[in-house]
């Protein structure tokens, strides 16, 4: 059934190929590669199980996890103003918790600012002010995770890519996940899009997100590349009360807090009542199926990626595709419905 769902999506050209890995605890239930890296273009090849994808906004969850590790260590306080850690930030009423739960009220669109380079982009971010009182409206925006990444880097006193590697990627044995992949990895990386409007090239081994690209490929909201197997490692502590290979990677209470609804009583910009944790999306029907399992959590990425955890079954699912190839499509994203169908088929 699962194979049929993915092959039908490929035939409908929702994406040219995909990788899915599903595990319950340490037991791998399903691992398969489908389709091709591109369509009939020169250079296309069959997708391999260990292919590396642009993870897009799945980067946000690695950034959030690093922030929660600093919270466990007493170096970060959720109720403290983000400006306490970032002196240049004008939005002094925005708390760290607001950034993690996407209810900061900040709604700055980053992509239109990229032509000004990193300096102009950062200046606009520092000057941004909430369009809604923080904590009153939920709105999923990249600036929240970008600022969270800046906070993580500031506390650690080192560049963000070094911090995420030291706090998250290395401890979880995510050995093939990185920012700015080396040129020799390019044959293992799946292309994302022909950018005909700004960079005028095939985005292959360089970050798809425009603002992360303008920032040098490293940002709290986008920029990581990695394979499905590494993401299964990432999901384990979130399904095991923070434990990883016999030690406590995150405090159990912190995992519980992060998977608790932080948006109760808060209406989203679209007028819906959505559940959201600290970084995590909770029980979202857009990519977890029409009846998301109670307690399910996950995240998606614009390029066509998703991770989902189902605590009741100790189950993790990783879905990687390049649905933006050859050109992105506007919302609603059809690949998210495929992700939900795939999860329902597994369950």
C-alpha cells in the first residue's frame, strides 16, 4: 500500500522521487527509495536510500533542540526576552518561548530582502517589530527560527553550524548531516529547483531557501542537508523521553514540555486553532493524515521533507522528496497530503 501511494504521486509528478524510512524503536519497519532525482533531464538517476536532501525547515527542529539543550543546562530561559541575548533586537517584548512556539507576532518576509545581502537582511531582522502582541496570534514564520539560531550561537559563543554540530549532530551520530555540503558530496545530493528568477542556476548542493543562501548557507530556519537515516537518529530521543544510546540527551521533563500544546487558546493568522509545541507541530492534519494519532508530532520542509513521531506506537517516519523540482508550486502543497497518506498506510 505504501509503495503504491508513493509511486502514484511520482506518476502524477508531485515529485520525481522520494525516500521513506519508518522505525519503531530500533526496529526498521520500512526503508525504500522511489523514482529518480529529476525527471528526464540529463544527469538524473534513480534515487538511492542514502541520498542527501536539502532538509529546508527541518533545520528549525535541530535549532530548537539545541536551544532546549541550553535550556536544560540553565543557559537559556524561555520566559526571558530574546533581546536579552541579542542586544541589537528592537522587539524587546518578544520572549524566547514566543520564538519556539511561533507566536512572537513577528511577520517579516525574508525572501524579498535577500537582494540586499546578509548585511541588509540582518539589519531588517534586528529592526523588526511585532505586528501582533507577542503571545496573542500564532503565525509560522522563518524569522522566529532565524532569531532562535542567533540566540543559540550567541550563548555558545561560536557560529551556529559549529553549535548545532557540537550539541545535536555529533551526539546523535548524524554524521552525514551538515550545512554547506562539500563539493565532493554533490553526486549524493538530490537537486531541488531550477532557480530562474534570482540565482539563475540549478540548485544542487546549495541551500534552496533564499534567505539562508543570502546568509551564507547557515541559518536557524534552513540550510541543513542530510539523509533519512540521520533523521531517524534525531527522532529517537523525542520518542524515548530524551534518552539516546543509554544516556539522557534531553531531560525527560523538557521533552514533555516541548511536546505539550503551547498554543491553547491562541488563534492562528488563518483563523484556525492549531496545536504547536516548542518547535514541533502537533497533530497536524495537513501532513499527518485526516485523523492524526493523538500525541503525534512532526515538522515539514518547503523542499518536500517531513518527519513525524507517533509516541503511542514508538514510531518515527522520515519522508524526503524534492517536490520543488523543477519549479516550486504555491500552497497548498500536494506532497503533504501524500505524507499523511503514507503515515496512515504505516499505521
